[in-house]
C-alpha cells in the first residue's frame, strides 16, 4: 500500500492511486464494487446495466490550425469517450447525461457547434438524451455519464483471461494517429488553406465499436475487453493486470495499415509500431476463448467488422512479442497514457506525443538490443 504522507498525486500516478487508494476505499463502503473495469455493472430488476463516466478530452486535432475552432468535433468526441467504455462492456446504448463547463466569454456559436456535435453523436450511436447541466467554467469541457443495457447477460470486464485465449483488437489500430501525423506534415508544408471538412472523417468523428462488441458478445466470443482510450498497449496491459496473465504477441509488418507507413516516413517516430499501438482509434482490445478464433473471424468477415489477431495469453507477467515469424523474442515496454505523470496527455500534448511515439517499445530478451 501507498505511504501517502506528504506525497502529491504526481508522485504516485493515476494507476497506483486507483489500485491502492480509490478501489480499496470503494470496496470498504460497497462490497459489490469490482476491480476497475471500463464499466460498472448494476442490476436493476431483471436488467443488467453497464454504467460509466468520462471527461470529453480536448481533441488532439485542435492542435492543427484547420481545427483550432472545430467545436463540433469536440462535442462529438465528448460522447465517444464514454460510449467507448459502454462498447467495451458490449452493452446496448441506453442514455447519456452531462455536466458542461463553459467560460462566459465563449462565443455562443462555439457552444452551439459543440452541442450539435454532442447530440449528433448521441443519435448516431443510439443513446437517448438524459439531460445535463450547463455551468460557468474556465474552459469548454464536458463530463459525460453513460448507461447501456447488457442484453447478453455477461459482465465483460478486464479479468477472466485463461492461458491459450486469443488477443485481438476490434476496430482500427494506428489509423487515427497516422492521419493526425500526416495532417501535421501537410499543414507544415502546404501553402493552401486547409478546412476541417478536408480532414478524414476518422479524425473528426471517430466511432466506438458498439455494434461489433454487442454482436460478438451475444455469441459468447468475448472473455474480457478494455477500450484503447489510453492506447492499445494500455488496453492490453489493463487486461493482463486484471487477469493475472501475460500475452505473447505475433506481430507482422502486414498488420500495419498503409497510412502508418506514410506517417512514419513523414514524422519522427521510433518505429511504425509506436503509431500502431497509439490511442485515438477508439477500438477495443478483446480476449477470445481458445479454439474460437476462426468463428470470430467468420463473424467479423460476414458483418464487416475490422479485427486483427495479436497473440495469445500465457502464464507469468509482462508482454512479449515475435516479428514476421522470426525466432527472436522481445519484451514490450508498457507505453500508455496515464494521468498526473509528466508524460501524460493532460500534462502537455507535445511531451506526451514524444513519449508515445519515440519511446523504444521492444527489447531483445536474448541480448538486450533495442529495436522498434
């Protein structure tokens, strides 16, 4: 446990604060409190609800000149951050409510645009409007609470993985970050005015994996899951930690989308895999029961769901990987977002992107050599 005498949140970090202070305290008041999954599960009569809340993050694309005032994208993203947690529980959207801060000198049109993005996302994803609150604040910020109905009856969290189960990612991997980096490069070299509508839809209006997760869970194809809001490696780490297991990844260059290679050639990154494992896609890391990977592949193919097989669950701790069918085994560094630490997203985007994109991910277990 933490000896927190005289310490600050920055000295402890978000993950230890949750594990060693917040969750133990919550359990002391409510014995039914589970480990820190993406959603809490609440029984209401005969229905099982998945409940969660999040703060709509400032879109990283607002660092681009074309998107500095892209409040519609900000309102949409405020919904996505919470909806993605609901998706990780494979729940059917029910409703969302909010608490929105806004400074008094904010132009009315900016708030109008923000709310248009917010309500558009609610409708697109199938959530009802549960109302909310609008109050004076230092900046435009939305705290969003969301609820979904778990129709398949399973409490899908981060635990429950067994040795031999398969690890996959549902949704894109690295596409958002690649598009953002390419847009940065284009903006830095182009003399023409770039408008928000010129950007890929994925950058402005990403979509959580609600339909895919509900379908797969209804067929019993999901053991555990965590959304990639803190990065794909962060999601894998969440599952490994909660399930007391490790994962061995089988990575192949063919898994990297063309836009990742393009971005890696235009921007200084440690390797294309740093882009692949970054956040922004709002995909979900999912564990599939051993022996059912072919079934999942068929279901995804028939329904147009995007997925990539990443590896299998093993005993022990930590993450390992092999590349392109080779024999060398590498240890993976857990490069992810975390609040209160210097390299966290909310501490400063430039330092965070440098950490996410330039930290070496793999060390050779045999000789300690650093690779991409």
